[in-house]
C-alpha cells in the first residue's frame, strides 16, 4: 500500500470536514438568532460533526507528516468552503433557512465529487482499501446531499 497517498487523501477529507464544522459553528454564533436559522444551522452542524467522526474512524492510523499537513490543509481549503464564512454570506447562505440549505447542498455536491475523484485516483494507483474507504465517504456525502435536496423540495412545496 502507498501509505503516503492514503495519508494525504484521508487527512484532506478530515480537514475538509473540520472546515465545515468551523464554518457552521461560527455561523451559529453570528446568524443563529435570525428567524428559523438556529435549528437549521444546528442540524447541519450535527451532521458535519458526525461526518468527521465517521471519516476519522474510517481513516484509522493515516496521518501525514507535520511538513505535509500545511500543504494538505491548503488543498482542502481550495476544495470546500472556499472563501469561508464571508463567501457563504455573500452567496446568501444566511439570508434564510432555504438559502442555508441550498448553500449546504452545493458544498456537499462539491465534497462528494472531490471524495469520488480521490477514491478513483487511489483505485487507479492500486490502493484498493483506501479507495473503498473514500468511496464510502463519497456515498455518505451523497446521502447527506439527498437529504438536503429533499429538505429544499419540502421548503419549495
């Protein structure tokens, strides 16, 4: 097994989920008092924390060296929640509960695509176990995306 490839993939996945948690924690402090926002942000935050817990469990002992962590953190920042809270606000994520769910769904779609591409790259490199774990992460993101899209449809009905 190419330990370095698996370390990088799993660290990046954990870092992406950690960024999501930090964004929603800050959003809860800043926008949680707005009409209908506290419950929606809290629900998404719980889901992201569960993602991180499960992804950490799946990744086991894969941790890159200290030298590589800064580079991989930057890679994760480019993949998900680019622009952070300010960009999310600019995109209307905190204008309404529907705006929040739509924003979260767009981020989940990006995460799913990213994890699938990492899984496929590891599969092509012969890293079957790591690839399967990342594809499982992508499937979990897909289920979360489906849940968010269902909530959007219910809001629109």
